[in-house]
C-alpha cells in the first residue's frame, strides 16, 4: 500500500506541474504594485511580487514546471524527484510571504487564474504538494511506468482520486476557470471597511491582548487607512516610559490579520492627533514621513 501511495504522488505532481505550465503560458497574471500608498513592501514580499509581475519570469517558470512534469512521467531518476521537492518547497515559501505581506495579491501559481488573494487554502495546498513531492522520492516507477506496470490499479485510482479531490477543494482557481463565482471580489484596498469592524477585529486579536495592559486610552490618538491596512495609534505606558502602540488591522473581507509595533512617544503625529477620526487623505499638518515610518514599523 505504501508503494501505491508513493506512485500516486508521482502522477499527482506531474499533473499539477503540467497544468501550472499550461496556465502560466496561456493566461497572463495582472501586475501587482510593490508599494502600498507609498509604504514599501517588506523585502520578502517585494521579491515574490517582482517574480509574479515579470512575464519572462512567468514563462520561464512555466517552462521549468512543464519540463519537470514531463520528466516525472518518463524517468524515476532521483535528481528529478529532488528538484520537484525543492520547487514545491520554494513555492510554499513564496505563497506564505504573499499571505503575510500582500493579502490583496494572488499567488500566480496558475498564471492569470490565480488572481484571488492568497488564503489559507493556497498555503495548505502548497504544503501538501511539498509533502507529496517528498513522499515521491522513494516511488519505484516513473509516471508512465506506474500506469503500465502497477498491479494495484484500483488502489492507485482511489488514492489519486482522493488527492485530486482535495487539490480541487484547495484551489480557488477552479471558480475562476469555470466562471462559478457569483460576483467579483473587491480588493481589500478598495473594500468598504467600517471603523466598527476594525475595532472588533482589533480587540479580538492576539496583538491587542499582548499590548492591552500598556494601552492608556480606549480612544486612539490617530487613525488612517493605507491600502489593505487601517492603522490605529494608541497612547501607552510601561513603567515610567511613555509609548505609542501602532496597530495595523487588515481590511480584507476574510482572514483579517492584526499586527502591532511599539514606538517612542516622542514621535510627532502632526495636527489632528487625538481626534480618532478615520481618513484616507493626509490632513493639513500631517507628516507623511512619520506616517510611512509608523506604517512600516507596524508591518
């Protein structure tokens, strides 16, 4: 049974790689910005975004995936299996970076079909495919040989059917491919996010629980929104030290994240601090550089 499962991984990985190759070559992914309202993305997210935006990189990656997929079908050489495992491990890192730092961006895993924001399903899919690639290292047959020589064909078909069903369940691209989504999802940068929703998300988060005892006011001294994040600055104190605690709350429709940073209370927030009003455009007296540094610290 173990051999049957290992052989099934070879066929699964070959199918996924060939499908990814065809999608990347046939459907171009839309470009994504490497800044959000002037706030530069973290290094890991910028690297993943550059790779995603480059058409030549996308075509090259698609060709490499196609070559690996074909190689899995025709040879059982260990170098092909190792290259596949490394490739899926890198893909897992890339989608994890996008989920952490670019909740508004698609992963581009299947070219222009992968436009929906990276979620838990996409990360879980990449992790499971990496595990399948590791399991395939010990498979005795190449993909085509599995179909010709494996005697346990019923068991192989059952294992492969279950894995393909799981792959389909974890793939938001299918809804795009077959046009089954009821309405296009609004980008988190443009989505209407009421301030009450942000407060509810913040106070239910681990970041708030971690810093709640240091917060000295229930009302933030400043609130603003940039791209897919709303930032809230609360006064705080630890011992004799005055602090400002900056919370970054995602404005995504689902799987909203909350991050926090503690900064020196001596940072000048500009005129209008203390109003607690939400605004998208800097007000007279606001310091854009201060806001950029606070946003970068929180992210």
